[in-house]
């Protein structure tokens, strides 16, 4: 499923620099989802499952040279960074 989450990448106009990609974990219609490029993916049974799926996709992007991170929406206007590509991948595996 995360194939769609990391295959849609963006570049800037001169195509020399890849833009950072961001995956947002959101509670949408009372379901945990991943918001990526104005699309929702999921639902996931728990917030942690959504985070893990987003980290998998972000990690795959990082492996092909695209900076990616996972952010969690804590309230309507607050986000916290949960994971960034250069962070240890195993820190989220419990």
C-alpha cells in the first residue's frame, strides 16, 4: 500500500533539488489516516499503525534520495515531527 505513498515525488522547477516530502498522520472522520499530497490513505486501526505505515513510506523515499518526514497532527493547529529520514528507523518498532 505504501507504494502510492512514496511514488508521487516532487521536484523544484530546475529539477536539481528534490523537495522534502511530508506525511501527516491525521484523525479524519474519526479514523486514523495518512495525508500525503492532498490525498488520504487508510484508514488504520490505531495512530501507531498509521505512523508505522507512513515511516515505511518515508524511509523508502529516503532510500532513493528524497528527504521525507512524518508529522502527527496533535490538534487543529499543532504538528509534531515523529520521524525524519536520518533518524534511526528502529526507534518506532515496538
